[in-house]
């Protein structure tokens, strides 16, 4: 992915000129560090100006980042544009778009299910339909969705449902003949200066909608600023102000806890926040936070399970520091300290802890693994003076080669994440943490994931254990298996 053209790059300013102190931004970064929240990037906009931005190396500005459910807000925007082009109505029945995929007997609840219900996550389902959709043997995700029981009256019950957003994407493709991505390119991405976005697809070529979009941090910020400007860009209207208001207003109740940013209500694929804000929100801390009262936008990419902690850091350090007018620089050194702090943002590889006599013994050997969840057939390591080369093999893909630095990051491109449709950009390193245990660290720099693999040498065999930094599972550690 390339950088945006300079004509479309967001304007830059010093924080104080836009009414926020460098010290407040520094306090935000310190809070993130002290609370052990793994951020990959941040960008703060005030009055349409970027006042601070940073990337934790080896993440960088030019790289896209996997957005997870932040993608949903782009799907919602596509529906808003389609409505403005009179391609559909929010009250259209979902089954009306897919008569061929509808079940023979259409229940009353399914018949009432509308585009609006999909947008507000009020489909009437009691479990996320995505798991059932993915298991469809013929790859017909639309048919699988329509086959799931709609147990509650649509519009009365909130359930976060990735399948609902997929169907929104499918509707766009059905009525336009274009994928969601292709529909948005001339209508949203190109006008905003978002270059080369990518979006995952289902087996039948329909973009997943609810996840799978990858763009840069500045692209996320542009999207937020576009919403803050109520759908205009360079005085040209792309999306109606009425849609912006409706999509970012509370359409359905999500809970009643006052101190959680997940119980403030849900709009059309946007979450309401405390403090009058709203956000596009992706798993593990992908955020586009729009703060209309402060005329601010905050874009963040992360790899953390404590996403409320990230939002709390914003409310506690940045929100109170946003003044209506520009402020006087009382401490001239504060800006220099902030610049230095941003320049030092990094995710360091684990440092070398030990040397091992096993290195020569296992180098170059190909180990065949027992059956394992990762579907790996063989594993080998070849050591050099500067690092090591890992070769992973399974029966579905060509051998995947990963270069590891010896206590430093080394770059590779390989396809090892389950379900990945393209190669992953990986920075990897290794260290011996004891005489018989090797630790491999794989940092996926276009995604929130970091995988740690421990290789324990036992006589003439090895045992592999894998741990992931973030997971929607209760136990992020798995045993890959023993070599035989």
C-alpha cells in the first residue's frame, strides 16, 4: 500500500494551535504504556487538523491494518449511499432480495426482517449467525443466513451479528452487480483519498462486510473526519446529513451500565460512546472515535483485549484537555518531549536470554508433526549466524518460509494465519529462553496478532506450543503437537 497523495493528505498542526496541549497527549501515551495496552498506531485530529500521530515500530504509516468490525461502519455507509441513489429502502424485506435462497417456508419473523433491522443488529436472532454461515458446505452464505431461526421479533432485541452485516454486503452486490468494495471505490474511497483498500470475500466472491477491510491509520482518520463533517468533503456532499445523524444515533438499546462504552446504544453499525461521542469499532482495539462536541477524531489500531482500557485512557487524558480555542504554549519543552516520546514508540523483540547446544543438533532437521489444530504437517529450523529460517508445511499450501532475527526483527511474507486469503507481512525473531527451549516471536504488522511459539527439545524430538497475544477464546495457548 502506498502513501496518500499529498493533495489528499490531511493537514497537520501543532496541538496547542488546535486547543490541546502536548502534555495531555504525552499523558495519554504514558497511560497507554503504564496500563500495558498494546497500541500499534494513533492519530488525533482537532478542527480537521492532525495534531499528533505515531506508530509503534515495526508498524508504520504506510502499512494497512486489519480492521475487524470497524469494517461494519463502511458497510453501513454503502447502504446510506445506496439509499440516496434510490437503489433500496431501509424498510425493504431482506428475503425480497434473495428469493432463490429463501427457505420454502418463511417464518413470520423472517418475513418482517428488513434492511433496517440488519443495520441496527436487531435481526431477532439469539446467536451470531456467522458460525453457521461459515459451515455451509456449498459456500452459499446467504442461504445459510436465511435458514437460521429468527426467534425474536425483529427490531426488539440487540444481538451483535456478523452475519447481518454480511447480508448488507450481499444486498449491495445483488442490486448493483458490484462487490461492496467496488461499489465504494468511486463513491467513498477515492473521494476520501483511500488508496488500494482490500476486503476479504466469502467463497462466492461477496465481501464479508462485517470484517475483512484493511486500510491505513490515516484512512481511518479520514473516514472519521468525513462523518464529523456530516457527509461532506471539500464542500461536496457525498452522504446525506440525515443519514449521518440516523446512523450515529441510538437505534437500539445495548445495556444499562453507565460506565461501559458498549452499553450506550447502537446505531447503524456504529456504537454510541459516553461523552456524546460515537465510534466505528473493531475487535482488539481498532477504533475510529468521533467526538462532535470537541470537533475531534481519534483513529487507533491495536492488539489488546482491554479495549475499554484504551477508551478510558482517551476520556481520562485527552477529553478534559480539549479547549475551544487555541492555547498558549506554557512549557516550550513539552512539544519536544512529546516528539521524542513518539519517536521512541516501539514493540521490541524479546532479547537473547541464553545460548544452547541444541541449536546445531536440530538445525536443518525436518520434523513431522502429529495431527494438530493448526493443520501443520512438518516443521524445520535452520540456524545461521544472524538468525534462523523456519519452514512450515501443510498439505494445502506450499512451504511457508519465515525469517527470524537473532534478537532482532526480520521481515517475511507467508500465509500462516488460518483463513488468510493472502500472504501476511511478518516480523519475526527468536531467542533461547533456556538450554532446551527456543522461543519464536511472530509479529503480524498488518494485523493485531503476535504469535509466540515455544519449541521444547526432548531427546530426539520436539514439542511445539503456541500462544497468541489476543483471542476471543478463553485460553489463547494451544499445543501444536509433538514431532514424530
